């Protein structure tokens, strides 16, 4: 058995506090910037039982890995829909049992904020094609790719000096809704956090649970509250 991304996610659900999502946006004055989303499952390696399951020299063990995939190296046929954008995307997979770190992340140097929406909508398609074409190794795919966690219907817009975020409401599948109490137990400590670094000092924020420090805004909510529609990460940030 190989610890795939899916099996790691399932395991992280079984161990509260083992699973977090972080989005980070750094925006420049001209509307360009850097975006990344990170799925952090390091909590799995802090649990003695899970650490024991993943240790060892067999094929079942989680291998230490520090790999970066640059999409600019993909065959042109895989990124033909938008080659300019994909050549600015890379994915990082890192695991180190000794340091108790396990995460995977997607990065984009964007020319405009609407490229984040394009990435969210199309990343999974490119990953599926690349796996079928043998572009990614089995070892890298076992580390996982956070395609399933990219927000759908996500838009970031910049009007003057106001940055706004809007996304589709997270919904549960029928089987998830039927087992909501079990999910609450599994995901009681799972968090979703977004950090913003803006080109000017923050004037006003309408995003829930936001903290402000100069040019930086950070907001963090419980994953279950987000899934149940009790909170939203959408809103706007006005800066000088």
C-alpha cells in the first residue's frame, strides 16, 4: 500500500488537528503578484501512532521528499490551453518525518488577479492529463497534489485600491451531509486560513475574523464552519 494523497487526507480526517489549508496572496501596485495554496498535513506526523505507521524502509513507508514540479517543463500538448500562465505555475511536495513536516502546495506568479480563478478551475484537468502522459513520477504523485481543495467559482477583483474575494459556497455531498456529526469529530480542529499582503497600509476590511498588521491581513476559520455556511472567507480589503 502506498500512502497516496487521498489516503493521507482520509487519515488526517481521522486525527483531529492534522489538516489545514492556507492561501496566500501578495499583491503589487501594478496588479501582479504571487499566489499559493498549501495543504498542510504535518499534524499526521506529530501523532505517535501515525508516525509509526509511516516509518520504516518498506514500500508502505512515507518517503522523505522535497520535490518541485515546474509546469513550464510539461509537454506543450498538456498546457496548450494557456501556455503563458502554466509556465508560471509550479507545485511543491515536501515530506520529512524527522522534522514532522508534510505538505503540498501550488504556486502562481500572476499577471492579473483573474488568473487565480483560471488556475482554480483548470489545475485538476492539467494534473489528470499529466499523470496519464507519465509526466509525473509515482513517487511524486504519492506525495499528492491539492487539486481537490482549490476553490471553485473563485474570483479576486481589484477596483482602485479595493481587493475583493468572492467564491461559491462550499457544499457537502449527500453522504457527507448525512454524516455531518462524524465529520465534525474528524475535522474539529481543521482550519482554513488566508493571508494577504497588499501594496499599501490597510484602511478597511469586511472579511470575517480578520486581523490587520500594517499592509498584511490574515483571516482564519474552522473548516466545518465554512462547510456548514456559518462563516465565509469572502469580503473586501481597502488599502492606501
